[in-house]
C-alpha cells in the first residue's frame, strides 16, 4: 500500500464518515478494503471518482483497521487535507 495511513495526521474511518468527508470536499484519498460487499462500497467509489479523489484498494478490513491503529476491521478510510 503506497499511502501510509497510520502516519496520516487527519483521517476518518468508516464508510459513512468517509462519505461525509467527501461531500465536504476535504479528502485527498480514499482507501477501501477489498473484502467489503460491493453494494456497500460502490457509492463511495462513485462519489470519490466524481470528486476526483484517488481510490486505493487493500486486501482486507483487518489489514486496513490495523493500518489505522484500531483493533477492529475498517471498511474504508478517508485521508483528509492537513
């Protein structure tokens, strides 16, 4: 994974929070776990593309959660502008 999530100074975790941040317009990248149901993440991917925000895919929710320093899995993370 190119983006170092753990060192990102500002981020939001979860599909709902990432969607809210995208609507506000302060997201620089969205990272999505590959093992999330397509129906749940497709709207987030679509909105990211419309906003011109880079989307990265990681293999699993657990990997993404660990990268965010949380003990559970994470479906999506949005990295925010500093």
